[in-house]
C-alpha cells in the first residue's frame, strides 16, 4: 500500500501558520514580481479567483472582498516543506518527495487499520507543524492519487482497500483528473466516450498502446490495482539546472543585467555542488517584455561550452557573462534573463582537456568555504564582486511576509498582552 500526502493550499497554509488571523478569510499568494495568483485559500476559490490569473485584472474584487494578498516567500515555504517531509519519515522510512507539497510513502509492513494510520499522520503534521494535509492510501501510486483527491473533499483521509472502493473511486474520477492524463489525452479519450477513470480501465490494451504508448498501458494496470510505478526514494541528479527571474522593472543597462546573470550563474553552480555534479554547457538567455505594446518582442540566447565540466562559481559565471555580451542588444528594454547549465555528469567523472588546466583543488576549496559561510550566515553573505548590490533587477515582493523560520531578525515575537 502507498500513501500520498498532499498539503492543502500549501503556500497559503504556510502563511496561516504564523498568522492565525488569516484563518477563514480569503487569501492569495502571488508569483514572482507579484504578477499572478499561484495559491488560493478555499475562501478565495469561492470568490472565483483563478489559478494563474494576473492579479491586476481582479484588483477591484480583491479590494471589495478584502482578500489578503501576499508575495511569494520561498525561504519560508521551503523550510516548512522540509519539516513536513522529515516528520513523514517517522511514519515510513521509504519516502518519495514528489514536489514541495507532495510525497509518497510506502506502508509496507504496516499492520494497523490504514485509515486510522492516515488520520494519525494527519493529526501529527497538523499539531507539530500546523499544516493541513490530505492523505490518499491505495495499492498503487496512481490509485493513491485518486484516493487523495477524494480525501480532500471528505474527511482528509481516504483508503482504497476493497474492490468495491476501487470501482467507486474510479467511477467518480473524471478522466482529466487521472494522474498522467494531460489535456491532449483527455480530449482524445473523451472523443472516444471515455469520461471517467473506470471507462479508461475498460479500454482494450491494444487501443491504449496504440494511442498512449506503453505509459498508458502502465497507467491502466495501476488503476486496476497492479503496482507498476515504484517508489523513487533516491532523487536522480538533474539533467539540467535553470535559474531564471523576471526583473523587478525593465532594464537596458548591461551592467545591471550582468549582476542578475552572475547571480543566476552562481545559484546554478551551488545547485551543481549540492548534487555533487559538474556541467559542460552554460546557456544564457535574455528577452524583452512579450506583452509590450511599444517594443517588439526579442528573445536571444547562446550556449557556451566549457573546456572542462565544472561547478565553480567563477568559471560558470565567466562563461555566462561572455555569453551575455554576445546576445545583448543596446537600447532595448529587457524583462527577463536566465542561466541554464546542462550536460551534467558526476564530479568524480570529469573528462579532462589536454589544452586547458584548472587548479581544481583550489577552486573546490573556495567553493566549499563559500557554501559554508553562506549556509551559516545567510545567502549571498559571500559572493563574487560582479554580482554587485543593485536592486533594480531583483524580484518585486511588496507584500512579502517575514522569513519566520530562516532569519533570526525575522523570528516571530510572542507577547503577553
């Protein structure tokens, strides 16, 4: 049996943990630069606020209904997620972290009632962290996804243990809500009279293989109760790493944009070091505002090949800046820049270059010291000079809550009134 644990309205729930006055009122959290709605409380959903909707289009409704609006606080959300996942390890040593707010756990060896066990997990997460969750339990990961969807509409925990429960759950799940069925497949299936998950399991295997490949066949077997998708307890190294951000305002000064690109490059390098990898390719891109009515949309990118794969801040940043200089066009107003590192391999399997030589021991020592100091004293405590101090390119976060759990100077104050 597998359990899927999914945090309810995760970003909003993180904000509510430290601000109880937000309970029972409409709350939304915005994307980078306070652009679009990316998390909504149930009260906000009831008002008709949509996921991904530009917030400026609904400012009148937000003002009329006194909707509380917050900028994204990723440091807080990441820390709360880490606490949730660590707590789940007390209930099973086999855990797959699927996303920042979702995880599968293997209930192998559990001999108690699964619904009661799920309720215990739910109460513990709520009590220790303050995070509301939904739990779906089933013999396969795909069925656990469906059970989780049902759990959120009922008591918070739902287990599929019998054949009747499985058939009922499938019959009450629209085909577009099946895990792994995207919009294109949903349209195709509905054209052939497949409206529910139960209808999908009644399709012939030949038809599914012909139209949805072996992945579709595997999904059918999962929904029929045969486990075909294993728990991935070890996260595989990423094949590429990207750091991109829209600027707080449109920029035309290459020196300011250079600071942004340099910061993105060092972030990519730090992520490489964290997973003990190196990268050979560094891609830099910049583009103007695609929605501008006064300037044509321009997107330019270039990939720089490193002589030797690396995870060094200085090497990757130098390559990114060289790429920026080649794609930058003066007198344009740019809206976004990003850095992507690819052709990633383990740091202990680097293909050397006969004509280039780096003092890798020195570079590794510098990186280790930098990572240690930044982990201890805060992000960007130590950084390259080229990263600068300009805030013109920084993400706009006008409604950001404090970093309650990751900064001493923003820790919550408890007062006796």
